């Protein structure tokens, strides 16, 4: 093998992510990163006395191209005498059934199979091929979505039983190493499609940052992420100690929470939300909404994505999920409406329950109601729309909650799915002369 390859193999060995005698499942897609990981681990089998099993998941997408990927992985494994499992799944059907995007369903299915294989063969660890560019893309993706510190920590080298031996390498290093070693790999055609947010970050945003600002932008982003991971670990430990001292299960006491510093408050709130099924779709705006309950009286409720809610009752904040079997009728909501000048729009704090609209485009009196058959929402600047039903499915709004979400409508036109998406038709533009500011407050679900 080449000098570059040997250097990378030694780097992997020196990280300590893999211990002598371990059994490892390695995810192999056929892309450059996973091919390098496969060959690197195979070269360590004898010196570290490790066993490896390659697993390739065929997602039922891309037809013959995906078939060729699977065959390529088989051939690579045969040449290395590495056991290989190719598992097929109908990811599009699973995405439809579980009301997930295809990308989300693919990741869920993929890792599900990886862990099943780990259990079947008694593997100690799962090795996946994320690299430094992946981590930088994740940081930027989370940054523009309004993430807190956790989202800016990038991709960690180790996460439970998952290890990422290539996380310190750049994509260019990986491809250069393979080329020098005379190894080939497969390219997934969908990785070039810039309709996906991550692909736009990969092919447009990061090259722009490196070209126009700093050629070491990716390295600086991932170094920052490492610092933030250290801070995050410290704050998680502080939050755990605080909860053991002051809190009961499923709640946070208001007065001690007020006395805590803002950073710790955020960790405590996220910790409780995470206990309700993870932090998916929870942003810093949602945390601020919950924090605002500290200054209110009892009986106030904040509704959050995924059927989660937080309620202030006397001196406690209670964190809970809505019982879809018992909750019926539209979620009670109070609206405050006023006209402001276009110059003031930029000063309005943006959150899921505050929206600005072009007042002159609203021709019929506004009212609140729940969804009905045929409702649609303009979601593209060119006027194309999406059904409210489809939007709610894609937004992962629980089925039992969809008929309870308030819609702000003008005649038969949906202006705003309160707490979620507003119509592009009524968006404030440079031509807007009058702006309608609408704030929604939910109370007493």
C-alpha cells in the first residue's frame, strides 16, 4: 500500500478508538470514505487481532445504480476476505409509512440494521466513515437552523458504541489516499443534487467560505466544535448535579431555575425535553419560549413540535407529551394583532408564534379555525402550494394533533399554520407598504 495509506492506518491505530481483540461492524456504502475505512480496518486485523464484518444497506432507491453499489461492496470485501452482509430495504415505503423524509428513513433503517448485525455477531463497536467535511457540514446545517451548542459540536469521534476513525481526515485526503493506493470507489449520483440542503452546503457554501474568507474554514469549524464538545460535557454534568439537588422527575422548580445562570437554564430545559423522546426539531427559539414561562403566572402552556408541551403550574414547570387519545378540539390560542411600519420588521424577534404579513395582500377578514379538506399553503416564492395535510405529515406533527392546530385564514386562503409555517403569498417584501404583526399565545390546553 501507499505511504499515505500507511500513515492513515497508523493514525487510526493511535486514536485508541479500537482496542486489540475487538469485533467491529463497519458500514460500507461504497463511497470513498467507507472504502478507505474498510481497507484500513482490514489491514489492522492481524496486528490488532480484530474481527470485522462489513454491512451494506441497499435502500431500494436509484435502481440499477444501487445494485451496482452493492455488487461493488461485495467485490471489495471478497478481495479482502472480509465477511459481508448486503441487506435490502424499501426505504421510500418505510418513509411513507412512518411519515418521515426519505433521508431520515434511510438513516434510521441503516443504523437499525447495523445494530442488529452487531447484536447478531456480538460486535463491540460500529465503525462508520464520517470525516471532517461531514462534521463541518453538520455544524453549518445546524447553525442556519438555529441550533444551540449541541448542534454546533459537530460529529464526535465516539458516540456510545459508534466510532468514527476517519473524523480527522478531509474528503480530499481520503480521495488522494485511495488514488495513490490504486483503489476505486463509487459515487452516489444523489450527492450532486443541490436540491438537498446538505448538498448545497457541501458544494456551494463551504467552497465559498474557503474561497472568499479562509481556506482553512473547515478546519477552524471542526476545531471550534471540539472546544464546544468539552464545554457541553461540562454543562451536562452540571445540569445532572442540579437536577439531583433541586428537581423531581418530569419537572423543574421555577425559583431555583430563575436563580441558575442562563447557560445552565438552557441545559436543564433541553434535558427535560430530551426525556420526552429526544430533541428533534427543538430549536433555541423553543427554549426561549419555555424560559419565558419563568416570568408568567401559573396556567400557561407552551406547545412544541412532536406533541411535547411545557406548562407552568404555580412554582413548577411540567414537561409532558399530549395524550392524542384524549385531546380534542382546536388548541386554544389568543392572537394579538397590530399594524407596524416595514422599517420595524427587522427589530421583531422571530419565533414560531410571531409572524409579519403584507397587510395589503390580505383581502378578506382574518379568522382562526382548524384544517379542512382541500386546504393548501403557498410554500414557494413562485406561488406553488402544498396541501396542509402533506405539510403536517412532513413537519412530523402527530396525527392526533393535526386537527387541533389553529390555522389563521383569510377567506379560504391559509395565511399561517400557527406555530409552524406561514404562507409565502403574504410574506413581507421590499414592496410592502403596510405590515401586520400577529402574535399567538397558547393557554390552558
